C-alpha cells in the first residue's frame, strides 16, 4: 500500500511539474483570446469525429479478438463499452494506457482462457502504436525541414516495434534468442514466459486477421491525426497561416508516445508536448488551446464511459 502511494505521489508530481512549466510559458490573456476566437462549428465537428472514432477503434479490437476466440459472448458493442470505460479510467490511472487494466478486467471476467483473451488488449495497443509511428516515420522522412534528431528518434522507435513484431511472428527467431538468453532466465519464470509467448504468437501468426486489423488501424490513425489538424484549423481560422499537415503526422505520434511517461493519465505531459512541438508554427497559446480541445474530446468520451459504467454488472 505504501509503495502504491509513493508511485501515485511521484506520478502526480510529474504531472504538476509539466503543468508548472506550462503556466510559466503561457500568456493566459492570449490563451483566453485564442479560445474565444476559435471557430466553433469546426471545433464541434472535430469533437464529434473524436467521439465517433471510438467505434472503429472497438472494431479493430473486435476483429483481432474474434480471429482467435470463437465465443458468442464476445460482442462488438460490449468491447466498445469497455473501451469507453477504459477512457474514463485513463484520467485516473498512471500513463495514457492505464485504462487498459480496466478493459482487461471486464473482458476476462467469467472467461476460462483469461490469458488469451486478456492479451488482446496489449496486442491491440501495440498495433495502434506500430501503425502511428510507422506513419510518423514515413512523414518525417518525406517532409522538409525536419531535424535529423527527430528522424533518428522515429527510426529507433520503428526498429524497436519491428523487432517485437518479428519476435512474436516467427518462432524460429524467438527460439534463437531464447537459446542465447535462457541461462539468464530463472527456472520459475520459464514456463510462464513460454505460455505468454505462445498466446502472443497465435495473434501475430494469424496473417489474414492481422492484415485487416492493420488496415483498419492505419485508416483510424490517419483520421485521428487529420482530426487534430481540423482542431488546429478551428483555432487558426482568422490567421493567414496555419501549421502544415505533415507536421501533424510527425508530431502527433511523438505526443501520443510521450503520454506513456509516468503521470496521471498523461495530464501535463500531453499538453506540454503539444506546446513544445507546435509553438513554432502556431504560437504557444494556440498550441496550448489545441491541447485543451483535444483534452475536451477525452473528457466527453470519459463522460460517456462514466454513463456506461453505471449500468455494467460489476463497477
């Protein structure tokens, strides 16, 4: 219990630290003006799109899971509900992936093969990260005026994700690595690790399912990034300039990756990285206003998740 309190305290301090940095950076009268002059119809459209994207997000998870589990109790609408409840708990649990714990809880209750079913949440998260970073790498390599450090960071992230993809897709490669590191793995862990690998390998070896899931994911992530661009345009409506579209395909993946830094639901970290990456092209106050609109979209989905939570069997 003491250890948990210490972790929560540390993550709260990290969020507070980044919020403090923002307070020092932002001119709040200019921020207020940015929010007031925002073109409301475009901002409302972006918020609506953000909510509607929860449906293809649940579809990606559903196809991934149904490719392995022939269980009539696993229904698309239930997965959508669990996803929305997960959005609610993302605001309280550590990092932007904290709600996955809640999704696993509701998904595996009363199920026998808990490891196989519960692993779908992690694999769905991995596929989302893989596709968005791949898009960021392509945009970064093709875009002008992008620093070599940013390109190198993307390549490192992509190589890391590709290595995981290959590891779980090809047993021969995994066995080769396992034979090299076997002596460093305690005996009591070996059977557990083998079981986990077997489950993950089942998902990654299903080529047809994986193809459809990746296709949906690339489309989903593209629309989500474009939606951030729409949010930015609503703020820059009265300006003669706005951030170029390619910047969003480069910076948004980095911002989403940054939310994995220990914090309270990514709060503070997410807003700081929006300002850090977009201040040069749209100004600090407009960049912060963009992060606020995105945060509002999260709150709307969280409210929907809260309403769903009231009617779930176990709360």
